[in-house]
């Protein structure tokens, strides 16, 4: 959610930090701030502002020079958005400054104890507790001050700390919230996301939970919160700074919708095995004997990743004939689920850092489960915690609302389902059929995107709706759920998804001319059942937009989607509905890349 950027070196630090914050704007935030110093300075200097990074930049004075600094974009948890509640937070003597992502669970107790000792708090935040504890520590080294503080902290954190008495270093720590080091030439960076780093270095080190680091201009070292040195070798990230540019599009969402053909080609590249009509997925660390021993598959994700998991579960059942289901990770981790040794668990996350998913993975690992990860970000926490998995290779996704990563995750599940199926009972003929269908996807996506102008006109007609109903049956239901979520996220129109088969069990009471229905109607063995559901809606004067493989007589409008194999059709049917959500939001004047109240990476509970 929140964003951290830090730098230590020889360059003028304020412009670097502001640029880094701008690259993290997509994560969602409501205020921003920066603190700087240099070896010749007498203390720390800070500027904070409620609002966007541009509001912060306007407040930074001309003579705001330094060579070391940390900066932050905040998404409010404790205390309303304000200049005072914005990060960084600084001690009363201007010596200690902290930026923090996460939530300190015992902040209220610690705050009461500090106030009883005479400490005055300026903000409503949990983060200010960290500042005062570090400032009051009698340890001689900054690292020890931070370590001593973290011992009494309960909760999640990614932090960066500066101290006026130690201007030649930044100390950082991680527990449940991402911290990434960027290794430069006689300069070092730190951030909560590699997006803030790739313009300056592609050599990174990702901290593990319970790990800290000290950054100096010409060196870094990592160690545990107990003080034991750790060995962290830099890795090279694939993504370049240009990957985060808009590339001539008006919004990142529009760009990312149009990148999907190329993105799907990437997730397929090098993985198809024509000889045996299967796929190569070496990263699974799951040999044929292990695969055949799987008796059930449980998929865990949140939001869009959960919907991709629902599509994935259906493909695994259809192609591999293994019982499979998907569940929100945020629910799974709290219900004390029975962990079966014969069940394969799959954790899904675009960022690879989603806290609820990561916590579920850690609980499963503690109970001895085998866990695979399907993520987009190489080296992310879930990728490191899992026993194996797949990268979806969607490339950087900047818009808060996920599009291309959803599509690539669904394709990744198709590959996994094919792999498991061919290891078991799926025939060579069916394997070849699915491979041919997968190869068609990029061209079919490109063909579908040519309908954008027509979809834009449809969106204008639905932009006045106060609520919309999305329906689908079996394969179409997860598509309806994801399409409903997209519309809610980006346009703020209330939308609800329901199984088409459940209409007569309650939702028909809602049908009226003012409530449009979007019906997912694939040309499969349930076509006539779906047409019957549309009949029920039309009989009650409901308005229908169908997404189908052919014009639907009972629909007021139809978006025609290219036909693929039945099992793969859901991957294509969601794409025009991404455009519908986009153009509806555009017609309503919404902030498309930064929807209100939302963040790209949900790294807190």
C-alpha cells in the first residue's frame, strides 16, 4: 500500500526521492513526505503534505539540499490524511526520522506507556511510536537502537530509519511488508517496490522477514533482528524503467489492457512441449510421481487473484480431473482449516507480497503443506516462501486495477492444468487441442481489442446506471465476478455478480429497466441454459448486455468474442469487460489509475 524510497550517496537527494515517489504513486496513497540530511548538516530537514506527490513537491524549498534521505507515500490506517499524520515522523529533537509501511498491533499500549513517561505525540499514527522508542534508546549504535525497538513491536513493518548522529547510514528492517535494496556505484537505494529503483539500478536485494540492513554510500550489510549476519547476493531484475512509462496511452490501465496479447505470448514462450503435447514447468519442483500423488488442489488468493484462482480450479478439474477449489486467502487463514498432506496448495498474488496470501502460505508451511506460488514479481516474498511455482511474466502492472496480470494468471493456470492432466489421464489428442487453443490466444486478444470504439459507445449508455448485475454459469461465473469487481473498482458503480442458475432463487426481485444485466454466454453445453436466464430477465423488462460467441437475440447489445476451446473461453471473455469498465469510468471522469480508497499492493490486514 504505502511507498518507501531512500537514497544515500553523492547526488542531490531530494529530486531522486521525489522521482521515486512518483513511480510509486500507483500503489495508492493520501499524503507524502521527505526527510534529508548530509554529513555536513547539523540535523534532519523534513517536508510533508497531504495530497499528491506534486503537492509535496510544491512545498519543498529551493535550498533543500542533502545526500541522504528517506521519503514516503502514506495510505491512512491510523489517523485521517493530514500533513501531521503524513510520514516521515520525526523526534522532538529533530534527530530521528522513520518511514513505515504496515501496522503496529500493540501501538496503543506502547503509546500509553510513552505518554505516562512524559512523551508528547504529535500525530495519530502508530508509526510515531517507533520514532520515540528509537530516540529514547540508550544503545550506542543506530542498528542497536532499531533492533532494541523492534523487540517490543508486534505487527507488520517495512521501515527505514535515519538519525542525525549517524548521517552516513540508513537502517532498514522488514517483517511482513516489502523492503528492497538497490545496489548502485558508490550509492545505495531502498524502496518498498522495485518500480522506484529501476531507473537507477537493476541490481537488487530483497530482504526476508526478520531481516535488517545498513546502507552506506559504498556498502551494505544484512543481518537478522537478532544481529546474526546474513548473506544476500544482488540479483538482476528483468524490468527496465521504460516498462513503467505510459507509452503514448492516456492511462496505465489503457496501456495494460492493450499489452495483453504480448503478455500472454510471454507467459507461453518456452513452456510448450509439442512432442508430448504438454508443457515444461520446471519451477514447480513437482515431479511426475509427486503430481500423481495429489488428491486435491486448493487455490488461495485475494480479489482479482482469487477470481483467477476460481477459473484455474475449474480448468484443473476439467483437464486433470483433480478436485479443486479456490478460496479467499483472507478467510482461509482465520478459519483453522484442515491441512491435508495430499492437497496441493497454490498461492496467487500479482505482487507476490499480498499480506493475507503470504500469511496463509506461512501457516501452511508451518503445518507441513506443499505450497506453489503463482506470482508476477520475481524474488517476491511468496515466491521465496513457496516450494515452487510459476512466474506469470505479465511485466510491470502500474494501474491499481489489475488487467493483464489477471489474464496471464489465468493462462498460467491453463498451463498448470495441462501439465497435471498430461501427467495423469489427459490424452495426447486433448493435450494438443489445448496447446493449439493457447497459441491462438494472443491473436484473438488483438482481434478483440479492435472492438474498443464499439465498447466505448456501449459504456456511454451504461454510465448512468446506479447498479449493475453480472451473471454467468459454471465457466462464466468467475468471469462475471471479475467483471463486476472491475466496474466497482474503477467506476464506483455498485455491481454484483451472481450465478445465472441462482437468478430464480432471489435476485430476480431486483430486475427492472433501471438495473442492466451483463450476461456471460459462452457457446458451450450450457448455451441454452444461459439463454433461458436471459429470457427470464427480458420477461421482467430487464436490459441485457451479452458477452458471447455469437449475437444473442434476447440481448439489447452483444459483444462478440472469438471462440477458443471451451476450457479456455473464460480467459478471452473477461477482456471486453475490462474495456467496458475502463470506458464507463472514463465517461464518469474517474481517476482511473488511482481509484479512491484502493492500493495496488495490499500489504496490511
